[in-house]
């Protein structure tokens, strides 16, 4: 319980510090979630680019970057743009401010580190169970030069359907190459 509480306090501190300090963390999942919380907040002064060139380089694996670049090249969005037309962390275009966010401690399995974020992002729509359900996002991380980098973001809806950002990038690259 103590590590989870410390993680939440640290994440809340990062969020409160604002977008300017988001890059100061060595935890790519905490930074991605801070950006996501900011972008879904009605009080956000600025919508941050999760896939800015700086964040791609610092937070994401070489393999993820290569897939991202291929998808950008065929999508026509141009340099600095994103081929995604939705939020890959929340797996949605519409929703509410994120509520009840927790991030699990890292779990290492077979050379891959997994961190899981749980949150509610439809709670403001209504009290029905479907709107109050938790969504989950799994971050698969790999070690590159002593630094953990995000290799995939897998969004899991309350009904159990999952969507991999890497798989979506591959599909975009394949479709664009046709």
C-alpha cells in the first residue's frame, strides 16, 4: 500500500507542477499519464502533444519510434504530426476528466516491464455502471541503455477489448503503403 500511495503522491505532484515539469521525470508512464490527465482536464491551459519529437525520443523505444515514423510517412500528417486521430492512452476521442487514476508498481516479466494505469474517463456522463466503469492501460517497457522506454501502449476497455498502439501503427503503415 505504501509504494502505491507514494506513486500517487508523486504523480499528483507532477500533475500539479504543470506541463513544463512533465519532462523532468525518469518514469515515462508517469509523464504520459500526467500529459493525458492534463489533456482531458477542462482547466488545461495547453493541450500537450503526447508524441512530440522530444517525448518520442525520451519516452518511447527505438522500435516504437520506427513504427511511428513509418505510419507518419504514409499518413500524410507531416513531420511533427501524429497518425493517431484519438487518444491512445484512453482509447477515445470524447470523454471526461480522468478520475480515480492509479498506476501499478512495475512488474517485470520475461525482460519486459509492465505498468498498468487504471482510471474512469466517462464518469461525468452519468451514474450508470457503464459510465462508472474503470478502463485500464498497460504500458510495456523495455530497457534501452539503462533507461526504461515505452514499447507499446495497450488500452483495455471496461468490457475487456484491447487495442495496441504498436499494432495500430503497423496497420496504418500497411494501409498507407497500398
